[in-house]
């Protein structure tokens, strides 16, 4: 089990920020593209190896985001056509989500209903800050990538 602290630092320009574990060690770094359209983010581990790439798929009717993991797998976040409230679906994630994903208070469960990770948004912070607890180390890269992608989608949607 490992716990990470993630602070939202997305802006429309290029940026780089760290994701630290509960002891303050940098385990991941997130780097955003600067003048690239569509904007993308790359997540690196502590050794500088690429963990995943997050990008908005260009020229689609509704917004769609692709998250490519370094092991070759990928999953998608896509907006559904609704009239009252924004709704998103996750394709090829391989995990079940319980809770409110857009408020960053949810759990991820595997196909055997085993708890894989918990994400909780902390209140009383100037920027979005959330705690990510990963119970299965093999899912750490996927869970961190999912959290960064959700933050990215929210940032893009709130700025449009």
C-alpha cells in the first residue's frame, strides 16, 4: 500500500509538477506540453522513465481523451451526449468505479471486487489537492494516470 499527495497545478501553458508519496519523496513528475495542440501531458516515474501520456483526441464530435500507459495499454475518457449535465464514460479501464469520480471521491475495484485504490479530495486548500491510496502496487501507474487525466479533463472543461 502506498499513499500519494497530488496538488492540481494545470494551467494552459507548459508546466511541470511533482506527485509525492506520504513521506515527501517525489515518485512521479507530470510535464505538460507548451505550444502543442491538442495539449498533452506526460507522466514520468522517479527514475525519469515515461509512465503514461495523456492527450485530447483532436477532431471528434464530443471531447475524448486517451491515456496511453508505458506497457502498451490505453484507456479513454469520453464525453457522452447529454442535455442537462456533463457525463463521461471510461473505455478499456479494466476497473470498476464506485463513488463520485468528478468530485474526486471514489474507489477503484478490480473484477474480483477487491479494492485497488481510493481517491479522496481534501478540502480547505487553495488548489485542488487529493490523496491517492493505492492498495495494489501493480496498479499505481494506472491510478496516478487516471487521477491526472481527470484533473486535466476538469481543467479543460472549466476553461471552455
